C-alpha cells in the first residue's frame, strides 16, 4: 500500500510554529487522533493528531524545527483495510482485551477537517470541555480534573447541578418527604394517634425545598473550585470538531469534549400558553396549591408529583394514554401502588387521551377521548408530564461531525464515544433510561476514557425507582423483558405481610421479588414495592453486578427486624431454606 504523508494543518493566524516535542518514531503504529507532534506558540501549545491510522515509515521533523501549514510531519503506511477517513480501531482492538466488547458502536467517521485554528486564538482552551453541569456533566468534569486534565465546564444556567439538582430529583424528593410525613401522620390515626388536619404553608414549604437545592448546588461550586475546574456560564454550541462558540462570543478550543446537555420536558402539541398548564418544573412551585390537579401522563415523574399534591390536600386526577400506570414496569410491581392511590385520587383514567385544553376563567377546561373518558372537566392546574426529550439536536453538533438521532439522542459506544472519537456523549441525551445515576456513571467513564484509561460501560443493572407512596424499585432483569426476549427465569416473591418490620410500619401491602437463573441460581434481577424500596434495591443491584447466586444472599446474615430481610427471604425461598413462610419446595 502506498505511503501517505501526514502534514501540518492550517495554523490559523500563525505562519510558522515551533515543534517542541516529537511523539512518534519510525515503526510506531498510530491511530486517528493519536498525537504526532506538539507545537508551541508564545501563547499556547497544541498537539497535531494523526489524520489516518497506520504504521509510521519516517518522521520528517525534529524538536526545534519551525513548521508551517502543509509541511510533512511523517509518512505513514495506512493500516490494512483502513479507509483514509475511517474511525480508529484502537478501542475495538486494544480495549477489547480489558474492556468488554461493544454491543454497538456508532458508525465512526472522521470529524470534518478542523478549521484548525490552534488553541492560541480561542478565548479558552482545555483538555476536556464539558457541556452541561447536570449529574452527568459535573461528575465527568470532576473526574477528569481528578485525573489531572485541564477542564472547562460550560453551563447555561446560573447554578450547577442540571435538572436533577435544580428542578428534578432533589426538589421533588424534598416535597415527597413532606408528603410522606403528612401521610404517615394521618395513617397513625388508625392506630390511636390523631394529629388533626395539617395546615399547609405552601410558600414556606417551597422555601425549604429551595434551601435544600441551594445547599447542594452551592456545594458543587465549592467542589469545582477545589478541583480547579473552570466554570463558564454560557450556552455552548459547536463551531468545529475542536472548538465551541459560546453565546457571549467567546470560544473554547478543546482536545476532548463531553456532551452532557441533558433533556427537557416533552410538550403536548397545541397546548395553550397559560400559567395554569405546567411541566414538571412548574409543578414544583406549589404556591398557591390548586384545588383540582390533572396530571397528564402516568409515568414516574407525573405520579411522584401526584403523590405530593394529594398529600397536601389537592384533588388529583391522572390521565394515561396506555392501559397501565408507569408503562413498561412489571405489572405486579405497579398493582399495590394503583390500589393504594385508587381511593385517594379523584380519578385514574387509563386508555384515555387529552384532546384539547382551553383556558377559561374558572380553570383549564380539558376534553378527553377514550375508554373511560369523562365529559369535559375543569382543573385549577394541569401538569403535562408525558416524557422528556433529549437536547442533542440543540448544539450544532453536526459542525463537529457528530451524528444526532431525530429525537435528539446521540448514539455512543461503550466508552461513551460518539462517531467522532474525541467527542463523548453522556446522560439523558445518550440514550437509555433518563436517570441521574446512569448519567453520573457514564460521566466517569467518558472522563476516564478521555484521560486514556480503558474504562467502558459494562453495568449489568441500572436500578429504577419511583419515589411514590408506596415506593417501587426494580433492577436488572424484569419479568416484562424476560417474557419479551424469551429469557428463562425462576421467581421468588415474599409478601411484606410476612415481614415483622413492614407490619410494625403499618405497611404490609408491599413485596420483594427476585428473579433467578433456573440453571445456576444466579440472581438476574428483582423488584420491590413498599416504603424504602429505593434504598433496598441496591442490595439486589449489587447481587446482580457481582454475579451472586441465591446462596450468597441467603447465607448473608441480615439484621432483624428490617425490610432488607425480605431480600434474604426471597433468596432463601429459592434455596428451600426459608422458615419465616411456608413455601413447599418444587425441586
Ligand atoms: C421532576 C423530575 C424528577 C426526577 N427525579 C429523578 C430521580 O428521582 N432519580 C433519577 O435518577 N432521575 C430523576 N430525574 C431525571 C434526572 O433529573 C435526569 O436523568 C438527570 O438530570 C440527567 O442528567 P444529565 O447530566 O444528563 O442532564 P441534565 O440534568 O438535564 O443537565 C443538563 C445541563 O446541561 C445544560 N445545558 C443544556 N444545553 C446547554 C448548552 N448548549 N450549553 C450549556 N449548557 C447547556 C442545562 O442547562 C443543564 O443544566 C428526574 C427528572 C425530573 C424532571
């Protein structure tokens, strides 16, 4: 195969630049993006990467040389079968030994040729720039800094923490805690303790919630400072494969970029513009509390907010297009929750669609269509919670050569690389479940790969939790997926009516189930319904990750009386050693 010349790219404002380091020698094998030489101007240094993969035949420059655009750096014999513009096989080859094989790799391609103005003429330059300071972005930035990289974190909002800390996980959980206190206090009336009707000061409750958020977002500022991560408040877009342009006119030159721009609430078409129609962010503002609330969408986010409003005295109705609440979740896990809310909520309308919303003086007039569709109804507030949409298509990513799916999702490989190998995507916009803990896990991987480590996403289980009352949590294999994919499993389920702790909490309606590989007894997944299910599920996740089998969990001594015993009981049931319940052995 004919040798090719690797040349100095366009140097922007500089005619000649000094070579301060030569990083390759004849005989070396290089991949696309591997640095060949380092150039230095009076302002900054920059690596010149290989534009093709192959074996270096000869090197034409030495330290101290002054080079211009077009000068030959080295000649290279292209790798066999390698297209000039193909993506590096590096990860697929070298990493395969240590990192798990990729299931899918986005079709790689070289980034459009960089306008290659060096770092020197950009306002800022970094080894790693992260777009978005949500749980994915700040985790990636902090990990990259801990690994010794120069990091810039660009966030358009005035506070760090993204959706999760500002308008998602944290404020909703603060309100859910308040709701639980109200519900628990009311439930004690049955057992002889009467607190009376709570007096709700929605403004004060909101201020407390905001205080919790403020503590956490302020903490992130400290953590960024301690790590010397530069935080820029601006909206970033790509200008090229190595440069971002910010909405304040500044530019950032980067070696690696981690896209962590998250997602936003999906909108119902033709929704009128009225402050009484809100998304999840608007729903976190409680004051004034509505008398009647309609939640459009029976997913987790809508149902969590429904729990909050119900506990605070609002009459809540839920309308869901499909035939179940929390679509996609194992039906048995949702059933106790459904039963719990049935008598508490004004209406739960499944297989029903909202066809129109009309603002009127007394409230929002909503028209429905479907199986149990009521006549027109008027609500003081309507929460539209029909899912979230990824922000991948808001960044001019195509200018960097990054492929973005139609729904704003950016496809990545197991190392979180997009089709442009030095640009990564993580979190809500990288596909998969839109969860904070998945985003932060991916953030660490992207940062580590950017720092040259052979990390990869190989988690067996991503737990999901609905912090409703009762809580619902699941991890690893679900029965829904096992049935859809024909995966064999054996299930053991422990009703919480057999748990002394659940009875003493007055909450016997929950249960714990584990799914086992029928051949090996290995724990494949599990689900839990009941108070603290979200905390309890971690043991099942650990079991799945570690490849634990039933005996591992059954022989682990669990403290008594705790809800965690129910996980051990399910494993004992599989082993045939359970004594707290009578379950005749089948095997
Ligand atoms: C009400 C609610 C409750 C939730 N509860 C939970 C929960 O209990 N548990 C859970 O795991 N998940 C929960 N989630 C989901 C969770 O919030 C998200 O999965 C998580 O925040 C995703 O993190 P991320 O880093 O991908 O993006 P995000 O948190 O969305 O952060 C993205 C950041 O990027 C910034 N950004 C976007 N574009 C640009 C740009 N061009 N330039 C600069 N900055 C930009 C945004 O301003 C934002 O700060 C909840 C979500 C909501 C709405």
